[in-house]
C-alpha cells in the first residue's frame, strides 16, 4: 500500500497548504494571483501554438480552443469553437469552461472539502503514462504554485475516439444504408486530491455536442473507515471496516460566448401533460418558454430544460443559434445553500470563479458561493454553473484501485446549423418538409 502512504503524507501537506492559500486569497483581493479568463472573447481569438488545441475529425468537423492551467481550477478551456463541414467559419461556443468546484461533504459531519480552492486540486496534476492517451498527444503543463522541483507535468491529453453510430437511415425502400460512425475529440487531465484521483474530461463530438465529466478513481481514504456510526458500508471481510459515505458535488463554470458575443439569452422550457381531450386519442403535451432575464437558481424538473441563445448569430434557416443543457444523472445534496440547486445563471463578474469557498474578493457582503450571487441582477452576460452530485456509498468493488465513477452533463447544439452537421451531400436538400421517397 505504498501509494496510500504517499497519499496520506500528501493529504496532510495539502491541509496545511489550504490554510495558507485561504489567507493569501483574502490578503490579495485587489490582484488575483492566477490568470483570469479573458473578458473580451472576440479579441482573444487566438493563442500561441503551445496553448492551442485544434482537431479536424475524420468526419469533417473541426474543434479549436485554447487552454491554460490555473492554480485552483486546473484545466481551463477558452475560445472553444466548432466548425462542421459546410460552415465557412468556426462558430464560437464558449468563452471559457472549467470546473467550478468539487465539494465533498462526509455523511458523519466530520469533514467537508472544497477540493479546488481548499485542497490543492490544481497542484495535484499527475503525469500521464503514454498508454493513458491512446492515439493522442500529452502536453506539458507548468503547474502554478506546484512542486518547485518538478513544475512541469506531462499532464494534458488530447486525442480522438470513435463514438459509434452518429446516425443511420435506410427507410423502407432505400437500397442504401446512410450511416456514419461518429468521432470525438477528447481533452483530459488527472488530478490527485488526497487518496482520490479525479479525471477531468471534455469530449467534443463531431455533431457539436460537448460532454463534461469528472471521473473519480484512485483509492478510498483509509482514515475514513469508521465501524461505529452506522453511516458507512462494510468493505473488508465481515463487518469490521466501514468506509464512511460521502458526496462528490461537482460544479462546472461555463462562460458562454455564442457567435463570439457574451450577450447571450437564457430560456427555460417546461412541458405540462394533460389527459386526452374529449374524444381525443392520446394525452396532450404543452410546452412553454420562460425568458430568464434575471439571475436564476434553477431546479431540474421532469420535462424542464434550459438553453443559452445567441443574440448575434443565426443558422442558414434563419434560426437563432443556441446550446441546450442535457443533464446527467445527479443526486442533489441539500446540505449547503450552494448545493441546493442544479443550475445557476449569474451575470458575469470577474471575481466569481468558484461555486463555493470562492477565493476571490467580490467586495463586502458579496458572499463566497454561487447561491449568494443570484440576487436579481439582469442577465446580459450569463455564466452557467452546473451542479452534479454523487452520493458515494462505498462497495466491495471500490478496492482496489477504485473503478472510475463518472458524473457530468452535456451541452447540445440547437439550431447551430440548419441541418445535421454530418448530413451527406446527397441528402442536403432534405431540409424542412420533405415527401417520403426513395
Ligand atoms: Cu467517493
């Protein structure tokens, strides 16, 4: 169990570090110690080659972005743009995207960690073995405030992966199968925090969808084994070693910049199903749109969804471009004010960087967590905070190593292109009402 011994020492170190970091954060309110996302997306369209990720997938779609690495948040992606075949220019999606916090409260109330701002997530960047980035490239990352003896970590993998069917169409009479195998660009890092190793994965599909996921692996923390309080699960022989249950509440912070503009609108959609009308054949469903014009703490609900809409760009069908949120499986943790909601839209403010235990000074009385920043401001430049929780009740299979457990969500294009971005040329005239034919 050598690995665990090293990790234990590391964890102790990090506890000390976190106190220091908090103090520094409070004292240097006027001048943040780490790089900030750029405020002007249109002007910051480019970056040097070392910090650029550009991938043309074999299906014709190109994703481009810049990356940098922050002391607390770790990997930050900026100026994320999507260019499917048939589009003359890259279409900006995000000004920046990064983790907004990993909050880990234990069921017994003994501890609660903010892994990003309180526990050295950024400094825990791990070197990747060549086999961990199959077919891809491992970039070297200079870790801010990292180990002075080893500041450079081969820690950022960019690669591609097959996704399976992107579509299939044959119909009744076609003598041809229209099918395409989808391809994704993957960008990921591994950060060690205590006994855990978190994978931060961004997956950019050739159909414009972006998937954000955090995978938890590594080891359960042995010092958290507690046989007595009834809040754990026995994971050794018999009923002696109980691993204390806990939650991993992961936040993502997405600063949208659709079509290169920060002026984006937010809409919420809700559907209400009612019984069949008299003499009707089936139940009816009515979907309504609510314009979210002020900051929002949103709760997921059956048949509810949100989208961010461009105010400057339309597709070739003259429909406003947008991206909609596609939730992933979540277990909402009601223990803290900031974990009580599934999504927050806040008006962009430079100092608002972390969903909890925010280290930046936003002024007197501004609060240190995202829920406090939802205070009625008009939304003209929305930042989305997505909270995805996992209640981790350990199981025998978690030893050893612990299998990766993924949690996350997606944003999917809605009317970004006028048709399926992967439509083959032969079907390009089938837009809108088409008669069923061969
Ligand atoms: Cu866990």
